[in-house]
C-alpha cells in the first residue's frame, strides 16, 4: 500500500488499482482532482481544512460510484445521495474501495475551554496507518504508521510527544503542517524523534511512501 501526502492533512492511499482519500479539504489545491479519481473518501470532521462541502457534493452528483464516510454532522450536511454518504462513529469498521477501515475517537482536540467540544473521527487503514484527524486520541491497538499533526491552533508539542509515546508506532509521518515554517518543522521533527525514539518522517506535497 502506498501513502501519498498532499497539502496539510490530505492523504491518499493506493493499493492495486484502488485509492482512498482522507480529508480533501479546502486548503488542498487539488482536492477536487483527488476526489474525481477515487471511489472512497473519509472525512474526520467539518473544519474547512479537512472538508469541502462544495467539492464533495458536486462529486457525489457526478460520480455514481463515489462513497463518503464522515461524522454524522458532515453526513447530514452532504445529504444521503442514495445511501452513498454514511454517518460513521467510533467502533465502526467497514470496507472502503478494498481498504479495511476501523473508526476511533469522538472529539476534536481542545482549542480553548470556552469553545464547545467538536466531533472528530480517527481512522485506522488496513490495520496499519492511523490518521487521527485533529486529535491526540490513542486507539489502543497496534499501529505501524502514525500520522502526527504538527501545526494549528489546537496542537501542542508536549501532547504530540505523549501521543506518539502512547500509540507506540513503528514509524511516524508529519501531517497538518501547512502553517509551519521550515525551521518550525525541523524543530518539531527533532523534538518528536528525540523524545519518543520514533523518527518523524516529513514528506513533501505529492511525495509517496510504502506503508
């Protein structure tokens, strides 16, 4: 299975002739192209850097084979589309374009105590790669490759380190990094690697790795 990192938190998995897209949001310039080239999309939550309602609605209308799994509030916004939009929740497991998906989590990481808790789902793909969305939710199962959020108003280096330590992956890959400067990215990667013993891989936009 190949993982390709796109802008910010968008990733694409490729296996044989199938692809699975996670979080083709409004901050990712080629989101529409990525959605047009797949039959399966997962959404972690409804923030615009992870979810573009216009792109997905248009794609669902134009692509009869496209299916979308998302939190209930996102599914409601998109509409049923003949059952091709599925409201997912923690504890679910399903097949999406030939990939096995297990669903974890419940809430977005806290931005501030004055703000209400927001829904966020995390996805484990083929029992191998874990995408936490905007959370540090530890799945409590074996994870080979952990995707680690690196920037944003809710992120915290100390919590990120503890997240990697608790999840105990074999490798980690940086995501959610659009607002990082080059220096900040290097510093983040160094702290994560030095304090967890798991080197953090930084991929360029469009770069792929085997996972």
